[in-house]
C-alpha cells in the first residue's frame, strides 16, 4: 500500500456546509447494515463514499488512506472519500464485472433527503449498463441462478432456475447430484455470476459444500428466505413475461418438481414483473446437462479456456485466440457461451465443421462475408435497449444500417455452390429469406427511410424527416439557410486571411464550441496579428488552432437554437418511431442469432487458415466407439506466441492399449503442455472448430476433468495438498468412461510415501473402475510399473490399457548440459533430471555439488529394483517369481479399499487439521496392513 501518495490535488473536494453535513449524517445512520453493499452518493460533479465503504475504496482503488477525509466533528465524524466521474466508472466495472463479493448502490439527493436510484450485482447489471458499456462491448452475458436442494433416499435432487437478463431467457433444470459436481458444471456452462440459496440458520454440511463450489466458480452468494422459493402463481407470472399462449408455459412448468420454486425466487429477486418492458419479451429454455460437455472450474483454469486479468497477451487464453476476428459483441458473447458448452451431439458438431470447412476452402466467400459483418452493429444489444425503452433515434439508425447489409450477406451465401451448399442453405439462407421479406425486415427498412432524415447522418445528426411535420419542414428551411450563411462566411474569411479554403482554413463543428474555424499550427504565425485583433482564439492543440469571430458565433448560436427546437418538436415523433421499431424485436433477435453464429464460425475459419501451420478438420465419432488419435498435435495458444518454435507430438489414446498413459520426464520438458494440448484440441473439436493437428480423430467426450498444477488457496483456507485432494475427489466421483481425465503431478503436497500410495491407488481406480482415457504426468517413476500388469497371463492380475511415455531430453556427456527435446516418446523415463534443471536455473555450484552427493547417498540406500529398460517380458517374469497370486489380490483389494474410503471422506466440510488427521489415520492403517503383504509393502 502506497501510504505516501499525495492525492490532495487529484481528488474532488468534499464541499458540504455544516447544515448539509448534519443532514447527510442523519440519513446515513438510517441505512441498514449490509457488508456486501458499496454505496456511492451522487453529488452532481462527483461522488462520495462513507464509513467502511470509504476505507474499502481508498485502499482498493487509491492504494492509500491519505485520500480519506472526515465529515462532521467529534464522535459523529464519518470517514469519507470523494470519487471522480472517471473513477466511478472504474469502480463500477471492477465491482460488477471483475469481482464477485459486492453489490453497488447509487443514491441521489441532498441534505437528509436521499433515495436509491440504481442497484447492481455481478448477476444483475441492471441500470448500470450505460456506465459499464459506454466505451466497451459486453463480452459476456451474466446469468443469475437459484438452487433448491431436496434430499431423498436416492440422493439429492437439485432444482435449478436461471435468468439471463441481457438475452431475456428464463430456464430450469433438474438433476441428481450428491457431490455438487453437476452443479459446478452447470454454473460454469451457464456463465453464472450470482446464485440465490435459501438461507439456513444452522449451516448444514451440504450447504457449506455448496458454498465452497460457488467460491471455486467465482459466483456471488445471495441468501433469500425459504418462503421465497415457492412456485405459487409461477405459470401466471411466466405467462406475462413469455411470448405466446400460456398452455406451453403450463406444460413446461409441469415437467419439473423442484426447479419452479427456484425460478419463482428469481422472478421476485430480479423484479421482472415490476418492469412492463419485460412483458412478452422473454423465452423459456430447458437446460439439459447431457446436451453439452461438462467442464468444472478446475478444467476451465487448467485449459486456459477464458481470459484472465493476469494474461499479458490475449493469445494466452483459448477465447482470446479464437476471438481475434469476431467483429461484433454478439459474436464474442456467443463464442464465450460455446467454449463453456462444447457439444456432444456428433451431427451438430459436424454441421458446424461443415460450415467452417466451406469458409476455409472458399477464401473469397470468407473475405466477402467478413467485410459485410464488419459493418453490422451489435444487434443484440440494440434490441435490448429497445425493449428496455432506453433506445433513441441513433439506435434505430444503427439497426437500419445493419439491416441494409443483410442483402449483401444473402447474395454472398447464394453464390456459394460447394459441397456444403445444402447445409449453408438450411442453416442460414432459408432463415435469412424468411426474416428479410416484405413482412419483416423490409417493412422496418421502409419505416426508417420514410421517417428519418438520412441525409443528416453524415453530420452525425439524428433527425426525423421534415416531411413528417410542417413545423419540422419550416425549421429545416431555417437550418439550411443558416448552414448556407455559415459556409459563405467560411469562404469570406478564407479570402480575408488569404488562406486556401478547407486545405488551410477548415470549418469544424463540435459539442464544446459549436461552429469554429481551425488552422494548422504551421499556418498560425502567418495570420497571428489578424487572429489577435479580429478573432477570438478558443483553443490551441496539436491538431491546430481553433478560433471564431462575432459573426460566426452569432450564426452558430442561431443554428444551435434551431437544432434544439427541431429536437424538441420531433420528440413525440421519435418516441412513436421507437415504439413502432420495438415491434420488430423478434425479427432482429432471430437475425442476431444467425449473424453471431456466422461471425464465430468465420473466426474459426480465419484462425484455421491464418496459422503458419494450418489447422485440420477432425473426424468425430460417438463416445461409444473409436479412439482419440491426434497426429502432429500442437497447443494453439503456445504456438501463437512470437517467441515459440513449437514441437508437435502425437497422442494416440487407443482402447485397451494406450487408453491410460503415464508420462514421465524432466521438469520443463513439456509434460504439462502435452497433456493440456490434448484437452484443448478435444474441446476445440467439440465446439466445432478445426484443430492444430496434422490429422485428428476424436471420440466425443462427455466431460473433461483436469487436475493440473498446485497452488495454495489461502483465501479459501485450503492448502496445496487439500486443493489437490478436492480436485481429485471430484474426478473420482464425477468421471465416467466417456470422460477425458488429465492429471499433472499428483501427490506432491504430502510425504513421498503417502503421495505415491495415493497416486498408485488413484491410477488403478481410474483404469479398472472409471475406464476413462487418461493422461497422467508424474515424477513418481515407480508408477510406470503399473503398465507391466498388461503382460500378466493371469486375468485377475491384468490391468489393461496402461502405457508409458516420456518427454525426451539430451545430456551432453562432456559438458553435462541438458537440452530439452520436447518430444513425447514411448517408454518410461529411466532417470531424474532435477539437478540438471537446477543447473539450468543457475543454482550456485556448491549447492549443485552437494545435491549430487546426497542423491548418490540415497541411491546407495535404495533397494535394488528391476531396471525399467528391461524388456517387458523379463520384468514380468521377475514380478511373477517374487509375488504369489494371493499376495497380489490381497494387496490390490486393500489398496482399492483405501481409495474408496478416501473418496467417501467429506473433505470439503473438514478444516485443514481434521482432514490431515483422517488421511494420516488411513495411511497408517494401510502401512500396518502392508507388513503382512509383500506386494503392497513394495510401494509403501
């Protein structure tokens, strides 16, 4: 914290007389205590925050408490801080878009009379949208979720309701979920920013588990009274909000048992029925978990799917990379959704891939469409403003300008006659023809052309056509006369100053000074004497000197007066045009879906074609058949960095052969990148994108689980090892044989023995019980012995589908220099490179020497083990001679029992010491039993 920063001259001054201060202090004391709420008070030229809010703002945004002032005297003094208009926008964006622990309230008034005029939360941006997106696009559409937990003999049934206030979508879902893994996937897929839960006076174990899931997902918790989670009158309420007859609404609601109560709580919380602009503008949607690949928060982080504030380069995330050529905000928001909801339906994936392939192969089509899309505004946001009655004539004009581009898009698509023309026609051309006929879009275009003075757009003025009203026609004549007089004065002044018109002497018009003359700074010395005597200099900047005279000022003032009269006269007409345009909302919503999808798929094609090594179309098979074969596979985000010369690798996950791969090798050798890139490629394929491979065949996955990297989560009170165990427990509870599992460096947060024992048991459980394709990167070289079970002739001892791979490195025998080759090759790594990596990091030579000595001492004490370079047959025969079959079966059963007991531990509800005690008790019992089992003892 920079306590010595002097902000005295930078912050607005808090100007309140004693009467105003006393009145405000009296009002402030009446506000209810809400630790989540950040309250700002609008004082016209600036804002203020007070009490704990002032301290929070001073420390968080000013990084110093010297910004704080005291309002009032003595014991009644109140800590305060002022906030400029620009800083207010910064605070609002941070609280509502980047953080998930605060709501924002804005008050207006004076003295002791203040009223709440705006409120917003991360899930309900509401009336702050004009501030948040005045100068930027909305890249994500926030969603509020409400959850109802219902416990029965067969487990916990989750009733889920959600609302997207931007897209105006209401939805419900129900599913069984005893460990909240499905809840986490749903929160991620829906892009949830806020979650309503019924408040509990005594927090149950399940409630605390659920709160931890919300924290992991970065979701704000809002507690509501239990009686608010009722479905009473829900059908009637939805009937007012949803388009169409009420019967489908009644049928929709009757298909759920618990979700209607959750949705009812949302309607009340978001106050949807209080705003008549919401009526008949919402759509209903059933959310089905099985329709999309499930991704939890750990997988999203491990695969760098979405952008992070810490990313130095937008290409660091998959969204940043694939978003490079999306032109409109609605396309970017759709990409955001697709990356959180990869498809599992093979036909729909191939349909998207067909369109991408058509764009990749037809460069002219791709370029034509891209040029037209660049001229289309964010239709989705414009329609949202229309429906919320926040639109003006400029919004109507933007919709018009977008509308007149659509015939060009239709023409470009009609020309295409490639192999995917039927898909192109059914997916885009037919809907475009439907919505752009004379009964829909063309009628809107006719409305605008008849009602808006389009000639004034080049002056950035939005006017109703004077033909609509005789008064407007008269005002237009006066305006045109004044414009003519101003241009004549411009020519006359150019002659007087002996300057070429427009080249040296320009006529500008702006909001600050109105009509002014402007010359370059280079020309200014030539006329300086006349400037000082005959004109009024207004401003001198890099782009020149602005000046005026009494004639221009008088004409400019008259022009501005006529303009204001025109605007006042046209106000009712503008309201009528906007109201009529609102009736076309359904047309534009449908067109927005088509345009945003084209935008995203064009972006996929641009990415696939523009890379130095082009992407390829993957072959997609169902989850029940086929393997996962990635030849020449690359990591799209890593290879996009300027400083990287990426080394591609093959990954062949073949059922019953290499379905579970153990990858060993040195740090910095590429293990983590390799296993991540496999997950990223599969995710990209199921989104409908080409992939960075030479050749790819992918069996669709229903979920990607990732346990990658380990870092303490002090804010959640979770250690490295506990975080590792929690993420692993989620995998063991939620993965199926149709999932993909990625695990990196499991078991490093505890002792070597405990870590290895856990790693072995988890591997064996995945191979034998879950049976999902798995990439397991580890420094426990002993785990590679798991692959040796493949060769056993005893069916009870076989572990099928495990294969060893390693990342290669070369050590120069003379210089001991380590060179990473970044190639993934078959077989286990037969040595450790830790000391070489330390040398590479420029450790002091004395430290490296001592490390070699200690490593040699430990190797001398180690029991002899079969060399991993032996042939599989030799090692298999040695293992068969050493261990009896009963010994192996007994040890395997005990290891599995250990794992199952561990999985059932309620780690989420335990504090750190309780969890460590339970795990230690389990390992001690395992070690005790191992004394009577040689097979088990070898690992412990």
